[in-house]
């Protein structure tokens, strides 16, 4: 499922910007399909413009019936009556998503025989302090089993002791849900930490859900700003 909003707050209409001759949302949809990992791929949107461009390439679209504050809420509505076990959320602004990273996170659920994991997500190491301190870059800290402790737009952990070596991780916008966890999400109200940070993954943590993080070294480019789009265009060439 690829949630796709036309009016993004930081970069309106970013999903319809040109990337190598096609809109960003089309590039993301094609990248998800081309991994060969999924039974079905859908774009979930409330935008007739996005819906039309996906339908024009023969893609699958589900139009949202309600207004949603997050991509997870949008997807929950779309899958409510589907007979599925696992739902994967790929953000519409991630046209460089790769099959190897997705396969690693899917394997986590295949190996989870007790079904203890509610969600899975991706993280990648970052070392550039400008990126670490950038509020557009969501960071995550994990326990020694790889489960998320917290997500933040601030640098976490804070480097008070410069002598202690710690890896900083960027959270990549990919979620793998058990359907029950996703359906819980839409019923649970937003709490203060999520409202403050504007990071939907925090809602799961605030309600005690277990999020397994999987490390990947494929960084890709998330298109949050016009500058990101220019970098993406250079990489695409």
C-alpha cells in the first residue's frame, strides 16, 4: 500500500513532480511492483489527480472515503475488508525503495512464529551531523534486540559524552504491519508525543506495540523538499 497525499505540508504536489520523465508517485509505484515481492500493490489517495495518473499506467488505486491525518490511517481504511495478514506501507515519496531491504523486513515476519512483532520498519546508519540534526530526518533508537525505543526529529541519542561511540539511525518510511496492529492504530487516539513530533510510529510505541527495526545500508532519497527532488533527479540520471 502506497499512501499518497497531494497537498503535502512541506512540499505541496511533490508526488506529481517530474522524475526522469514520470511523476514521483509513478516511479514509486513502479519500484514497488518491480521488486516482485508483493501479491498486489495499491496507491491509496484522496486526490483525483494522483488517481488518474496511476490508472493511466494500468496501476491499482483505492480512493479514500474519509479525511486522514496519517498514511497509516489511510491504509487502515483501505484494507479493513481485505483478507490479508501482512500489509506493507511504502511512502509515496520513496522512488528508490529496493527489493533487498524489503525482503529482509518481510523475512522478520516469516520467522516470527509466535506473532509477537506488531510492526517492522527500516533504519539506515547516518554519520553526517547536518543530517542527524535536520528535523526532516526522523531518527530512531533501538534496544539490544533491535526493537524501537523511540523516534524523534531531534538528534537521539544526545551526544553529551563525546567519548562514547554510538550509531545514529535514520528511520526510513517503510512499515510492515500485522493487519490487527494496523486496525488498532485507527481506533487509538493520537497522544501527546505523536502530536508533538508529528511521527505516526510513536503512536504504536505509546500504546505498547512492538516495532522490530531492520538495518539496511541502502539510503535512497526521500523527497521531502525541492532540494531532495533535485538530488533525486541527479541520482536518477
